[in-house]
């Protein structure tokens, strides 16, 4: 309907514009905007040894400590650390609730379609947390596809779900938990026969519970003929190109220092893990089948 009243038409246009602004998603902050703000918002998932906050609220782990060193090289030293669930990391980035994720999130093609990643910062393999003594003789992820009597716990949002699905593990043999901290109780109580996670996470959890252990003689999962290994990186909003590019350049320089090696070694990464972090590019990992 055409409105001949110019004031009414103007009010309607203004209201329409305000409505668009209110529902439009917030864009990612540019590097200049972050500098002007003076604080970088960095998210972690409270997952040892990748990224977590200690009891005093200090950020620890491979992701936060490398991120802090890289940001310092960029002249950004004030960091607002934000702890959230792993499954909330990508939605939080997309909603501009933080500028950067420092959780050593594995670079996967499906994630690359939602957010952008830095170059790999780390590389790590898989593991299984089982009951002490491993009474059911579990040795690898494939056991859950082959044996109907086994169930496996997985953290919501973690990439072990895709691995298990690729191996043919049915959904009814999977138990979802919210955080790594729930894994010990899930396994020791019998709610699940094992917990699938990275080898470093499993080793840390095994040290914390007398009723659980890392599966001995663990067999690396093989998918499409290749042993599974993950490459962890920092994640950014897909619109944060200038911030990501500047961070990536500083990260490349930092990875040539002894300080970088010391951080990763302190959290259990081996020489092989460190060398493997240089072996694949983000472009290759995003394009993988």
C-alpha cells in the first residue's frame, strides 16, 4: 500500500532500519578495533592440557600460553579470558562473543566452513580412558564397532564423534558427556566402558583417578587407510581476516623459538608431536576428505 503521508512513511522507514540493525548479526572486530578496545577476548574450554583456567582464574595450557605470547608480540597484552563449554566455542565466535579461541581445536573441514583457523600450533594422537585393570580388554576405537557389549563416552562437540562414526560405531553405543571432568565418573561408575579423547587428555585424567587408567597397548584408529592424528590451531570469526593474518604471522615467528617448544613440552607434547605440527597446512586440513 502506498502511503501519501511523508512523516508516517519516514517513521516506517526508520522503524524498518532499526529492525534490520537489531536482527543483523554482529560483525567480527577488526584488528584496529581490538587495538582501540585494548583487550582481546580469548575463549578456552577448560580442557587440560589444551586450555583451562586454574583456581585463581589464571589461563593455563598450550593454547592460552602460546596465544598470550603471540598477542604480546603483536602489542596486545590485555586479555579477557572466557571459559565456556567446548561445544559453545564455534557458536561464540560466530556470535562475536570472543575474538579468538585458544583451545587447540582440531582443524576439520566441517569446522573450516564455519570459522577460520590459524596455522597448526600442535599435533596430537588419540587415546582411551578405561576402568582400572581394563577388565573388558579394550584396545582401540574399533572395538566399539565390533563388540555390542561396549559403550564409549564422548565429550559433546568433540571430533571423536566423527572418528567413531567413520569406524561404524552406532549411536546407541555412545554416551555424551559435557566436559572432560565428567569422564572419570562416567567410566568408574560403569555408565560407559571407556572415554574417547586425545592421548594427552586421557593421560591427564588417568593421573587424577585411581579407578581409571589409559588403555594399555592402545591401537591408533585408522580411517581411510590413515592413522588418525589431529592438528590443533587457534580459531577466529570468518570475518576477522586482518586479525587472523596478523596473528598467524606472529605465530609462525614464535614457533621458531625455544619458548614455544618449552610450553608444549611442559604439557606433555613429544618431539614427534612438535615436528608433526609443521607437517600439514591449514589449507590441506580444511580440504581433507
